[in-house]
C-alpha cells in the first residue's frame, strides 16, 4: 500500500513538473543556504585555528607596554637578550625562549629590490615559531655570537629576489652590508590577519643589533612552553621574574604584557563558531519559509484537485490512502528539494571556499541533518493539506467545479 | 454469495429517506423509496431535476447513507457501515461512470484504468494486464498510452467505462454517462453499456433524463418529487439488435 501511495504521489508530481520545481525551490534554497553557511563557517574556523597554531603552539609572546599588541609599548623600556637567558635559566617547563627585534628594510639581491621585514633572533626563534627549513641550515653558534653576515630567508623573499634559483649561497644586501643566504624557510602562507608570514629575512640577533638598528633593544620575547606544562603557573612565574628584572615596585602596574596564542586561537575560533551558528540559524529560517511554501502549494493543489480526490474516494480510496498520497507527495517534494539543495550546496560551498581561501570541509552530519529536516518539514507542512484532502466528502468533491 | 441465493435481489432499498438540513428548513430529497434490483439487470433511473434521482444514485453507489430505511447490498446492511467500510465495498463491488468522465489529466489511459486496482493493492503485472483487457473490451486496444487530452469525448468516456469495469464489479453506476456527448457518441456509449451488461453480466444502474438513452435499458424507474412514480420493463428496448454489429469508435 505504501509503495502504491508512493507511485501515486510520484505520478502526480510528474503531472505538475513546473509547479513541483517551483515548490521545491524554497527548500532547495533553504537547505543549500544552511549547508553552505555551516560548511564555510567550519572551514573558516579551521583556517583560523590553523593560522594561529602556525604562529606556534604553546607560545607566549611577551612585549613591553601595558596594552596588548605590537604598538602599545609607549614609554616602557625594551627587553634585552639577558632577559631571555634569565627566563630560560630560571623558569621550568620552557622549551625555548627567543629574543626578537625587527626592522622593515628594503633588501637588494640579484639586481632586484624587495621591501620586507628583517628579524633578528636566535635559533630558538625557529623552534618557537614552528618553522622548518626548506633547504640550507640554521645559524652556527659562533655566527650568532659574532653577528655574522648570514641570513635565512622566507619563501616570498626567495621568490621575489632569486626567482627560479634555489637561493642558498647567494648574496643579499641588507642596508649597508651584504650577507650570505644560508637557508630557506618552508612556506607557512598567510597569517590570521592576512599578512604574509613568508615575507621575512632572519639574521642573528647580534647582526641586526650591530649592523642594522644600532641598539641592543629586544622588542619581543617569544616563550615556547613544553607540552603538558601548566600555562597559568608558568605565566605567573614569568610575570614575577620580569617584574623583578624590571625593578617594578609593589604598587606599580606591569610595564609589559604576555600574550598566549592558545588563548587567541580559542577566542577567535569561538568567534567564528558563533558566526557560523548565527548564519546557520538565519539560513534555517529560509528553510522554514520553504516549508510554508510547500504547505501553500499543497493547499492550492488540494483545492484544485478536489474533483480528482472525489473520484479517488468514489472508486474506493480509503481516507488513509488519500492522506498518505498527499503526505508522501509533500515529503517527496521536500525531500527532493533537500537532495537538490545538498548537491547545490556542495558545489556552492566548494566554489565559495576556494574564493574565500578557506579549506573546504564536507560535513556529513549537517548534510544528513538538513536532508532529514527537509523531509520533516514535508511531513509537518504536508499533513494539514493531506488531512483536508482525505476528509473531503466524495459527493461534494465530485460536484466541485 | 448471490449465486447460492438467486431469489434474493442484489440490491434492496426499504423505506429509504434522505433529509438535508434540520427542522423547518429540512429538505426531504427522498421520501421513502422501495426498490429491488436483481443481478444482471439494466435499469434506467429517470426523472426531472430535483426529483431525487441523483440522491438515490449516491445512496445506491454507497457514497452516502440514507437518513432512514434500509439498504441491503447482497443482503448486507449498507446503512450501518462506516465511511471506510463503504469505500471498501465500493472498490470491491461497484464501478462508476460520470457525466464529466473524471479522468486524471496528463495521465495515460492505461494509468487511469489501473487506478482502482492500485487502491485494491493489486500487483503491477496483473494490474497492467487487467487494464489492457478492460481497454480492449471498450474498443480502445492500442490507445493505452494516450492521455485524455489526446482523446475525443467518446473515447474519454470509454476509458472511464474501462476504469469502471477493470475490477470486475457486480454493478456499474452511470450518472448521465452521455450528458457531455453528441448523439452519435451517446449511442455508441449506450451500445457499449448494453454489451457489457449482456456479455459480462454486469448490473447497470444509469441515471438519465434523456428518453433516447433510457430506451437502451430493460427497466425504467421514474422518480418524481422524492418518490418512485413508475417502475416497469422497457417495452421498446433500443440497441439490442445492433449490439451484435461491430462497434464504431
């Protein structure tokens, strides 16, 4: 009986192809919107998490100044290289500490200019930032001590200056001095804020201090914690140590700040998740509107097909046969809309994910959920018109013009 | 069932009344009808509009229950049945032919004829064969895949008749079956009904207000003002001799 009802429903959908298509359009758009929004949102969350973890996992960024951020230093004194050594020596649970100073400089090599960021630090810097070498080597200890004229360059700099050649062994001029390229960093791509992480030149800290900026200031201390370390305790110890070293009195505020990348990652991922939920909810409203569209069309259909329903009842259809037929019709319409919506959304989210530069992530749960939800909408909004059809009086219905 | 009790009529109406509305405004459409129809009869029900013949037809067709009185179909009390029980009775024993054909639009003749079998739950292969046979019987063999829009009025009514007989019903109820057709097509349809009545032994109950069409029946029942005014065999039956001649489509 169920199969027969399904057959009848399919036949009647086929008889009204154009209308059926327009009816399911609402559901198609609703399901498509929900899936696309959620898929893109998930992709964005993943991208943010990946970008922030590419800064370094378990990483603390210590900067002078009270406010968070790179430009909040104000009048606070900078750090020195000995601060980094002291942290490494006195605080447990630390994997690496890298003192960092940077200067924006146009570098010259291979007859080309390129404006980039020159970073002065130690080998620990590569560890804190999760950097890997694509080719070449890190700094030697004596190169670091002596401030040798060597540099390790990011992929963007290599491409812009040296083009097709591999770059290691070439000369690169930074301001007044020429240094030898000893290594190329593996590409990390865009950072969370859209800046290019690969657009850097790294030299030993002493090289930058003596040959470029001419002072001993260290702008940032990058502290990488060991896995499984209690971040809160470590931060408290770090804060205490720095307060002592900077000779702050009991009542004075900190003149430095500690940024936890894990925290930033969680905060930003949380924000994108909220956005995803919000967009998904808005899209779900359109799914509901699609359902109302189905109910509307089913009601029109019942009125229009009153004679047909009368005939069906007269030749022996039971109430439940008619109810089932119209209910199945609504569910098939809604389900079909859901199916087309899923296919459309898959295509749309794939294209949009590529356009927005976020990873495409097929989420089976949201696809199944949307499909089930659209079928549910068919039942919900199809029931009332179907019951109305089933309860018609065959005599009245047959007389209907 | 009827075979073991040939004496009992297929259909018995006893004191059947039908009242529409309540109290003062109530309208008595039927004012006490007694009618017996034996299996295999071809009965024409005639009368002016408002005489109650349509109401009687609805009750005979188990589409409606009488307000009072009894309706026995093969000895079973129809007036006591629920809506769904009547629907089951209809799909088992009755076939309907309407003035307006009532075919499903944009649906092939084959599918239209199969419809009652679908509600019976008959399986597909038997359904297809039965529908093809029924279309053959009404002279529409080869027209299975035409939709109503591609058929003439006469052909459409033939499809409707095929739909009525596809279930091998005991009774075919025809409500003004020729009302929408010209004289020639009307005569062909009447010939067909006569033949089905004779060859297949199907009882035919037909409502008509056209004497020409009623002339094909073997018994004429006249309704006036909610009562039966006359009930007699048809003395000048038409079409009986012609029924042997090949059918013109």
